[in-house]
C-alpha cells in the first residue's frame, strides 16, 4: 500500500516510522518546495515524485493548492480549520463551549471588543499562526489590527488540557485520556498523560471532540486544546491531525497516535481499545542534540532538524 502525507515536517516523519513497521510505503510531499521525501528521510528524492497513491493525508491544516487536493481526505476540514473565523463559528453553531470572541479585521479598532467581550483580549491572526505566533495581547484602548483576526476574551483558566482521538471511516471513535499541557512563551513544553483528575473531564472532552469529528465526517486523528476553568471546559482550538500533546502515546500507549491516524486513513482496522500507562512528554526546544539525555529514563525522539530559538527539535517520553 502506498500513502502520501502533505507536509514535510516531523509529524509526517513520525508517521513514516510507523508506516515502515506496518509495511506501508509512505511518501511525504512539501507543498512549498514541491519535493518528495520517503518515509522518515530528511533529504528529498528529486523534484518529481511518485503518483498513484492509495490515499493522501496531511500533517498540517494550512495547505496551499497541491496536485493532490482532489484525493486529499478531510479536505473540507482542513479548509475550515485553517481559518480561525469559520472554526469559531463552527463551535457556536454546534453549541460547543469556547472562549467568547468577535471578528477584528485589518484596520479596525479593538476598542468595541474590549467593551463587549472582555477587558483583556487575545487577538489572533485568522490564518497561519502556531506556537503562539500571530497573536497579540490587548488590554489598553487604541489597538488597531494589522491583519484579519479574531479577538478572544483572555480566559483565566486553571490549566490547559487537550484530548486526542481517532475516528474511523465507519464512524467508530477511540480516545486517549485527557492530558495536561504546560506552555512557555506560547510553546508547548510539557504534557502529562493522563492529566491529574483526568476522569473529571474525560466524558465532556470526548463529547466535544466526538461532536466535531462526527459533524465533519472526519477520518483520522484529531486533537482539541481546551481551557480547564474549574467548573467548565472551553475550546481553545482544534487540530485535524496528529498533535504534539499526543506524542507521549509513542511510548505510553498500546497504539500511538501516528499509527491510529495511518490505520484510519488507510482503512485498516483500529484497535479494540486504547490502553496506556502514565507518561510525561518533554519537548526539546531550540537545543542541540545531546546524547547525555540517554542517561535519563526517557525515550528520546530527535527530529533531525537544525536547532533555532523556539523551534521544536525533538521530545523525550518518560514513563512515570
Ligand atoms: P499551537 O502551536 O498550539 O497551534 P497557536 O499559535 O495556534 O498554538 P493558541 O493555541 O491559540 O495558539 O494559543 C497559544 C497559547 O496562548 C495557548 O496555549 C494559551 O496558553 C494562550 N492563549 C490562547 N488563547 C487564549 C485565551 N483566549 N485566553 C488565555 N490564554 C490564551
Ligand atoms: Mg494552533
Ligand atoms: Mg494551540
């Protein structure tokens, strides 16, 4: 079987690790450079690549036009989620809880939103943001937006959690436990799986993610980032792909998120159930490869990327 992942980053490469083990020929395609990569390889195999894929998936939601759009699974979901405006509208339409928000287009003042939504706002560019890029904190009048954005009320959450799950083509869904995520400077640094008191929110988190996947007819792995407000969960954002807060599952679960995604998009059986052991994931951010990490008890996953400040270059999973 031959599959293609659109995107040439570490998420597809980690799918490549699993694909090899399952006898799947997995290629990755960079939509910016039009280059093809095989499996986990980081060097492209020339400018022209193979065709005749049995299925095509993606590792990111913002996708320039590609030759594969006609056969790309979940295309409508990527198009919706790549823009924060329809994404937020979808939560409202489905009655799912999310941070109060409003539209803030280029050249518009945030003053009315400061009055109507909250005295502190998080302004987010509608497209292209990740790791907290393309965001502005606004608490004083006079902010004029330089991009098409949405503005959200700043939520005084007690912690950030997320849930990762999978939906098969037959509609069957499986979920990992709710995990806790710790961010620094807008970048995920640590995930605790499961979160403390995960049981308190498991059913609600599954309801939220399940509702989204069913509504979209989505097939594959999806994540939802949530704010735990003590008495309720609010959706921060969704990610229709394997997610950094699910990386722990490579070493802490019977079937990892990369394998679940491949199985779902390839039409292969999903497991009967997901099982796991408590695991912590620490992201490696902007650091050089250091084999002293191996002297600890964790499993090192290095992405073979050039370290740059703020860039995710690997992670370590430690079974607790
Ligand atoms: P990712 O890398 O997860 O895709 P992103 O750039 O899309 O990140 P968000 O997840 O929207 O950005 O926000 C990054 C972080 O900023 C959140 O994890 C949270 O810590 C903080 N944040 C975002 N929105 C809010 C909000 N409405 N209230 C409080 N904090 C927020
Ligand atoms: Mg995001
Ligand atoms: Mg996020």
